[in-house]
């Protein structure tokens, strides 16, 4: 049951860098990179809320459920 993180898409739509977002949210660029890459195991609701506030989006714009076959097809895993 993969959850895909679409943070890179939202950053591109807002013409914002990951560094800029990490500074505004108040978390390290390393932790933001882990989230963006989809390697994060969890995210605090307060962090998600702040990212949504800054990017003016909904949590569903950032997180997407994808079934296993679709995930493997998209990411060739």
C-alpha cells in the first residue's frame, strides 16, 4: 500500500525551492528531502499543516495512495 509524496509537483507549481520551503516550515533541508523522496516513514500533522499553509494546498495534493501494481509500473520496482 504505497503512499506517494507529490511534494516536488507542488513545489514546481508554486515555483518554490525545497530549501525555501524548509526554511519557511522550520525543518531541516535533510528532513524535507527525505519527505520529498518518499522515504519518510511518518510526518507530524503540524508539519503537514504548515506545508499545506505555505503551499496553499490540501493534504491530498501532497499525498496519494497508489495500489502496488500501479506503483511498481510507475516506479519500475
